[in-house]
C-alpha cells in the first residue's frame, strides 16, 4: 500500500496526533468502516462498486458533486479495477481523496506584519463563533501574541457578556459596544483600540444573523469597508464557523457566505459530535476554501489546526490490520 505507507510516514512523530485522532474517531469511523465494508466485499462488477461507493460518500456528507469527482478520478487511476487487490482499492481511494482535496491551491492564513491582524468570524447562530473566538484567543495568547476580543454581536441578548466572561478568564483585551449598536461601529472601535494598544490579533465576533442574502451582504460589506479603512488589508482573514454536524446544510451555508463575502477559511466545530466529516473534502473541492481549525469539545483548548494528512489517516487508522 504505497500511499498509505507514505501517509503514515508523514504523520509519525507529529505532535498531539493521538488526541487529534481520537477526536476524529467518531467522525471518521463511519466513513472508514463503510469504505472498508465495500472494499472487502470484493465487488467485481464495476457499476455495482461505483453505486456503493457513491452511496457511501454521499452518506458521509461528501456531496454528490465531489463524490462523482472522486469516482471519476478513482477509475482514471485504475483501468484494471477488476484485478485490484481489495487493500489496494482502499489505498487508491485514499490517494484519490488526497488528490481531490489538494487539487485546489492551499492558501495560508494571512498575518499582518505592519500592525494588528484582523480576523472576522462569521456564521449562523449556534455554530460556535463566540466560543471559538475564545479558543483562538487562548491559542494565540499561548503563542505569545497580544490578543483583543471584539464583541461584534450586538444583536443577541447576552452575547457581549458571554465574550466578556471569556476575555476576563483569559485576561485579554476586550472591546464592546451597546446592545443593538451598529456592529460596524463596534468593530471600528476595536480596530482603533488594536492600533493604539499594539494588539497582534484582533478577533471579531459577529451575530449569526441570516435574515436574507441582501441584508447579510449589506451588513458584511459594511463591516469590511469600515475595518479596511482603519487598518490596511483588514479583515485579513474571514472565517466561517460551521457546525460539522449540519451535514450538507453546511455546504449551503458555506456557499451562501462565500457569495456575500470572500471567505478565507472554515472552522469546523463540534467534531467531537456525530459529524461524518466528508464536508471537509466537499468544501475544499467545490469552493476552494480550506479548513483552518477544528474544535473538538467545549473546553478552551479543544481547538486544533486542521491537518489533512491526520484527517485522512484517521479514516483508516486500523487499516494496517487488514490482511
Ligand atoms: N461539544 C462541543 N460543543 C461546542 C463546540 N464548539 C461550540 N460548542 C457549543 O455550541 C454552543 C454554541 O456556541 P456559541 O459559541 O455560543 O455559538 P455562536 O452562536 O455561533 O456564537 C455552545 O453551547 C458551545 O459550548 C465543540 O467543539 N464541541
Ligand atoms: Mg455568539
């Protein structure tokens, strides 16, 4: 299994891999088990295999378009499908996932060398924006950065207080406005504060309003305009916070938000739940947006940079035992 071996080599020695993998266990077991089930059945008829593979991928939230692309690519690599050993089928499948994920160029997180780096967090209500702001703040503080949290959600009652509690706990800077104040005005105050106080990372929480596309677009473009006037190039990163358990609905959220603002990354939350994980490949393949971080629980350090190799490895962690 050449691909699997090289993947394994890449991840051996990676820090924290066991926690990462156990966090993914629930998510990927379903996909891994199902893939294994169909590869072990030794289906000799190509059409039957395609059908089973498509069903498995779609059930795992890969989505039709990406599932179709995976099948196409798989058979391009394997004209001699009928003569494949079953363990090679799995190996080629993994390599196909890898190729499909990496087909679109991978961009890096942008950090501003000449002042505060502004990160705008967007997403629907309850996806995990506010708690992820706190997790990111904690992570950056641990990297020695000076962080400020901005309570840009002026809409939901208690949103400001929720973020303020985190800021106090983390002992980091915090900027907020009044209830129902224009969020752009709060973000502007945040930008000014960041410049005056040598903040490295300005994390802007926003409200999860998804009233309609026009309002969302107007609100987000105003935020961008206001922030961009105050700090050059800001927001440097716009991250969509997505609940990984929403399945294909996550794909439509990503599509909509990407239409109204240029997303530069996704944060997939609640990966400790029952998420099927396939959406990671789908979003990257269809929209070209990479997953930046995943969150794996409710404590402050349950956040990890997303690592595609580990993700892939977790799908078939016990594959070695296959005879
Ligand atoms: N189990 C689990 N719960 C999470 C995770 N991230 C967020 N939550 C919970 O999801 C709920 C909504 O989070 P919140 O940050 O308020 O969402 P917001 O409305 O987008 O700001 C809260 O109860 C969080 O504790 C995660 O990674 N795992
Ligand atoms: Mg919130």
